[in-house]
């Protein structure tokens, strides 16, 4: 029996087609400049990482920043735990400019570090603070809970300590990241809201409202947690809360302390890619317990997988089955080895003619098993030629060259 769709159903599907869009509609956010890199919904989602060298090691830190920047890291963070470290950042910046080029730098400041923040603000493009560590606080020693008076007094101290940094950043037209961590919420936030995404959001909103009262808006927000479900809930609530209050600040995404290896990558992807697919997020960092350079390929893979940036070849290949006419895994590796230096192409390697042309219809080029020992090469949907299997990879490269889309590897 042939099913006939009701006209109204067809119209309803058409009217709601945005739900099934193949491109992501990003949450509208303002542009915030970090050096010469623009963050916001009108710009590409930016890639960040952090060096793990001691910032007092000026030459080592400079080399680490350069290594990250050379492989595509657009913004680099470094830790600044003391006033001496803050001054060393100035030397790092000078050394970068004299031996390489300017790189957008972010200073990570913790633990009542206002003097540190004021000093390092002169040398970096963005300062990151953690609201949970900005002012150490405890309830009145005679009580086990915070009173309304305690909370108000703490907020007044925060404003007094925070205002000078905001003014310096505003005067120098530099950026601020309000970086909330689930694992380091302030005592009074835990008292008022518990260890929850709501507490994380309120922690950020308190500082956002102070900035707004001072007419300062070069702000990026992060809501990191080590568990993806908590991270997802916090970012979604943060985006909703800002939108309701009229704040359109960009969001920096990350699953903090994700670990290493496959699981660290999978956990990071579960959180970051989910939010990006919902249109939330303007800059990302994958936090791995590995060399920082290993974070950058994961970032770009996530962005490419969700269709937000295309920085490498997209390989489409079937899982193989009994119809496969050649060693698919081996051929995929040969094709990847020959073409992985290219950018902006989709290349499909399919085991047989049954599903090949249909499943790879969106690819720029296709390599398909046509028969025993025979490969068919495709340009888009069109079969171009058949070649012996042992000539397949060279013939694919030749086809790309014919179309003027080949560049020699460095």
C-alpha cells in the first residue's frame, strides 16, 4: 500500500522545517575583541588552549605559546598566581613580538588576586577571574549560616575589589572572562542555591550586573563542570538567563578536567558539540590531561563535525560489509595519507556500488568499488572513470589536480 501524506501534514512539516535545518542557527551574541581575534556569533567559533609551563619561565612559556599558535590555537591562556608572574607576562609578550608575532593572551587570576590582575591587565588581551575564588568568605564565626547582612557585606566587598579591574580593562579596551567552575562555587552561593547549575548562573550574573552598572561590556562567560550533564544544564540556563535580562555576551564552552585519551575526548565532545548544535557557544577549549598541542585537533574536529568550521578534509567511508570489494580500512588510510593536507574537501571511500553513490552524494570526490579489482572515481554524483584498484589512489589525486583543487603538501 502506498501511503499518501495529508496536505495539512505536509504543510505543517514545511512550516516547522527550521527544526530540521542542516545548518546551525547560533544564539546572537555581541562581538568581544581579544587582541585581533573577534569572539561572537558573527564570527567563527574560536579555538583556545592553555600552556602548562610556569609563567616565570619566560623563554619556555614563549615557546609553548608559539607551538600552540602555529597549529591553529587562536587565543592562549597562561596562569598568573603571583605579582612576579604578572610581570613575567610582560616579558613574554615582548619576546613573542620580537621573535615571532603578537598572540592574543589571557591571564588566569585566582585567589584574591586584585593586585595581580591590575598588573597583568597591562600585558594581556583578556583577564579571566573565577567568581568563586574572588573573595574568600565565611559566615559570622558565631553562626553556621550566612545572614542577609553577611551576604550584603560580601557583595559590597566584591564591588570594591572588582571595580578597579573593570575600570582598567574598560580604559584599555580589553576583555574579561567571568569563568565559573562547578567545583569552586563561593560558600554563600552553595548556602543559597546548593551545588547546582542555578548557583553557577547566579555566581556569574552577580559579576555581570556589576559590569553592567559600570557600563563595561567586553565580557565572555564560561560555566565549566567536570561532568557533561552539569555543564550542559549550566550553559543552557546561563544563555536563557542572559537573554531574559538583555545580556548578549558570548559563551566560552568547555568540560573542565575531562581527563585523557579517548574518554577525555568523548566527554568533551559530548558537552561542547551538544551545545554548539543548539546554537550555544562562541569559543571553545578541550581540557585534556595531555600536552596542550593535542587539544587543538580535537577542537577543530568538533567544529567540523557540527558544520561550524571546515579546516580539514571531511572523509566519508562506510563500515564495510560482505559486499565490500577491497580492503576498505587500508584504502581509507592510503587516501587519507595522500590528501589529509588539503582543506575544504569532502572525499568518500565506499566499499561497493550498492550504497556508494547514494551515501556519498554530498561528497566532492568518491572512490567506489565497482567490481573485483576495479575502482570507480566520482566527481560529486557523476562517475568520471574506472581504473584498476592498484591505481585508484593516484587516479583520485589526479582527478583533484585536474579540477585545480590540489595543493602540494608543505
